């Protein structure tokens, strides 16, 4: 995977134009920056040419480690594949890697000249060159690690032609005693070692030690790395650096070392007590975690992160009564953070307090989704996407080359235009809670609850007839009403609010002043109702669209069954219907639709959803229905989970990826539950006709047991 026969490349029209485009875009990078850029200069009988590709997972802790990666590309030229359909006639004279430093917002450049010579510097947003320092190297290394750990599975971050390597290498314990191949126990080439998890106590994470040491040194400037869209203002414990640290903990399970690092930080940063408790929960040391939370809250009773963690823990123990107080205190401590509000909503939903759940949703502060940093590249003269030669699953590779334009033209355009898949960040989180409520009580009951807590258009008209202030408010908010809901849907549409999102709170806004004849009935109703925020009103509309599609689909399917006629859909239609059912938490129907879709053609999106279901949702369903679940059903579920996991490994391999946090976590759950030997035997039995598949899986998940 680290040779040129397995790496996509783009041929430049003018040598160096990709570097120029990246330099010009530096001022637009606001957070973590784009993936690293690798540029190769090649020489043949016609002169110089330039190619480039993207990569994440390269060790950029020093110029030497980058030189190892670039030299590997140079001296390991692919011999089994053609380059743009022709034999290779060129030689590489120079390699350059660009890696964005998310802390100081600069672009680090490492140039490796062939046959010898290394130069490194960084470019600021103004395009000026500066010499490298130890601090800049540490920040650049950690920035690359954050991008690799957090966005390896994020299609919105990655671009075409992006190679995803393993960011965490493993060496044998004898490397500690000086027998390391590279002679450096703290900085290693992440592309040369395949292991992800220690095979035994004799294996150690030297790269992990360096990651943890760097995390400790950079912790104080963690907020400079930014935070996800659900966080309004990055803090010491809510930022990308801490998110990457927790992802590292889950992958490597180096809990003791991580705990030691965080405890050392506690003397200077008391806020890390919540991180200590989180790591203890990952270690299944619940008693110690509870003691840590109690002690932390005694010292600072307004620690919102610790209160949130306590509420989350109590919910896992089905103590909603106690979780309510913690979640409420967390909201009062940090009222501007949407995450805390949605957690309070979750408590109300678990208590079946639908009115307070809707009112709390209405008070959530909403943040605009910020896109990942990307930049426009000049159109390449040619694009080269070589096919890997091992671990091939025919249906996976064929599906990746299918043009879906014709398939899109054959299905209902309304399915392609559903708004729910486009929701991001806080809006997607609120929508999840809306679907949870409607799944519990149904659409009609939801409309009834909504009419009890929010002021309706008809109430405005009835209460404000002849009043100019009421008319003005009604006209301003009329565009937010749910026009798509038919008149017989059991409730009129909601009038939107013209107030700011964060200012609504749980207090009643001012009502319009109407004359006595028209307000004798309406005024008492307004006293205990709220104005529905415009964005929440729109989410009701989105929910209605999903429910309409789902209801029509199930009605058509039942009718076909009653008529003994086959119910046929295109693969993409089954996929979209399955996604709708999954959003609405009708998981059995969603799985049925997904399996119909996969029977027609492979879809990575369907496989990811099935893996999510069998890894996260099905175990909970199995616990609730344990007596009713037969061994046959459980075996089918296990085989399906293994099947989609292996297909995703093959798909990722086709897309030049050898690292996926989601796949590692799912595979580990399987191995923890059934054992490594059993899982490998199942893979061998299911894919006995496909050569190289088991070897590919063993390589990707080597060391997990």
C-alpha cells in the first residue's frame, strides 16, 4: 500500500501548480486544514513533470521521518501495474510533503531531493517562509495525528485520491533496549509497520508514548486546534486535541499511561478531572470514576463537563430521576453549549416527559455547521487510480466503478431531495431527538403535544384579530409554518419565532396586546405557551417528509403482499428507504431494505449503516428480547456483521485506506465477544472463494485479540 502502484496520482498541467494553489489558499484554512499533500517531480526524455496526491497518517514529527516516507515512494516503484496505461520511463528527482499546522495556522514543507538532501521550512498565511523550530514540529505532528484519528472515516473531509495510512506504529519490546531498526525510540515511520494493537505484553507502543508526551506538552494550547460544530467555544477539555486523545485511548487501550499523563496535568489544569473520570469509565472502573466525579464536583460544583458526564453515567444505569438534576445543573453552568441542552432533552425523553422535551429542544442554542478546510486545485491533466491487486471482492470493485447517473434518473426525484440527510451538527442532533420522540408516541400524539406547548397560527388569528401588533408578528413568522402538513393532520401549523435562538430560554416571551373582546379566551392560553423557534418549526417539516415517505412505502408493500405481487424497487430506492427507516428508528424495516439493496449491488453507505446496527443497536435489542432470539437468528446476525465488515475492509482497500477507527472498534467488539480464532474461521468460511481476503483482514486488524 505504500508503493506507487497502490497510490492515486494527479498529473499537473504545469509543474508545481498544486503547491502554488495550496499556498494561495493558506489564509482560508481556519481549523485543522486539509489532508497532507505529497508532490513528486519526475523526469523522463520529454522533461520534467509533476504529480501529487493527498495522504493522512504520515509521521511528520521530524524531517527524517518524512524523508523515510518519500524515499519509500521513490525506491519502491510498482512493477505490476502500468502508469497511465504505459510502462514507466521516468525517474523521481524530488519529493515534497505539505502538512498544515492547526495550532499556529501555517503550512510545513519538507523537500527531499534525490539522491540526497532534505530541506524543511514553514509558510505562513502571507506566503512568507520561516525556519522550523521544535515547537512547530510538535504542533505539526499532533495536527497530522488529529486529522488521521478523527477524520479517517469522514468522507466530507477526505478528497479524491487520498491515501489513508496507519498513524500508530508498533514495535517489539526489544526496540526499547536499543535494537530498533531506525535507532529512534520516539519517532518512527508510521507507514512501515502494519500493527495497530499490541499482540502481547512483549509488544509496546513507542509511537504511543511519543503521542502522549506531545499531548501533555500541547494540552494548554488545545483550544487553538478548534472544536467540532456542536461546540460553540473550544475549551481545554472540549477541542480537537482532546477528542484525538480519547480516540487514541479507545483504539490502543493504553489507559494506564493516558491516566498518568492526565493526572500530571491536573495540578495545573483542574478541569481535566472530567477526562480522568472518562478514562476510568473506559477501564470499567466505575467505582473509582464515581469517586472522581464526586470529588471534582465538591471542588467545583459548576463544572459543566463533569455534570454532563455524571448525567450520562446515571442514564446508563437507568437512574433518570438522578440524571435530571445533573443535566439541569450542567445547562445552568454552561447555557450556551448545545450539547448540554440535548443531553437534558434525552433525560426528559427517558422520563417520557414529552412537553419538557419539546420546550428544551426549542431552547437549544444552534450553531452553523462549519465546513472542513479544503482548497481548489487546478484541473489535473490526467488522473491515475490504480487497482490494488490483493483482497479483491468482485462485487465491491465493480460497484465502485458504476455510474449512478442513470440510476438516479429512474427513481422518484422526491427520494433524492429529502432534506434530512443534509442536516449537520446541532441540527442533526436535535433531529435525532425528534425522531426518538415520534418513535415513542407517534406523529399524531407529537402534534398534540406540540399544540399544547407552542402557540399556533389559528390561536394568533383568533386572539389577535384587529390588533396590529399581532398581525405584524404573525406576518413575520408566517414563512416558518409547516405548510406541507395536510389540514387533517390533527393540528394546525406552528407560528415561528422572530426572537434570537439563544434568547428564548424557558421563560414566556411577551404576547401581543389585543382588545378585550378578542382576548377573553385566547389570553389565558398564551400565558403558558411558547413561540416555536423557526429552525425547530422547519425540523418538524423535515420529520414530516421522512414520515410521509416511510408511510407510503410500508402501505405499498403491504398492498403488494396482500395481492401476492412482488414489490420491486431499484437498489438506490431500497437504500434511501432503508436510510429513512433507520433515521426513524424502525431498525428491522431498515435492515430489510438494506439487504434488498445489497442483493442488487454493493453500497458502502448501506454497509456502514448495517455495521452500525449490528455493532451498536442489535446487541441492545438482543438483551431486551433474549428469550425470543433463537440461535439461528443470532448466527445470521453475526454472519451479516462479519460480511459487511469484510466488505468494508475490501472497499477501503480499494479506496487506498488501511486505517479506519470505526472498523477497528467494530472488529474488536466481535473479537472480545467470540474470540479471534472463531472470527477468523467465520471469515474463511464466508469468503472461501475469494483469495487474499482473509490475509487482507489479518493485515488491517493485526494484533487485535
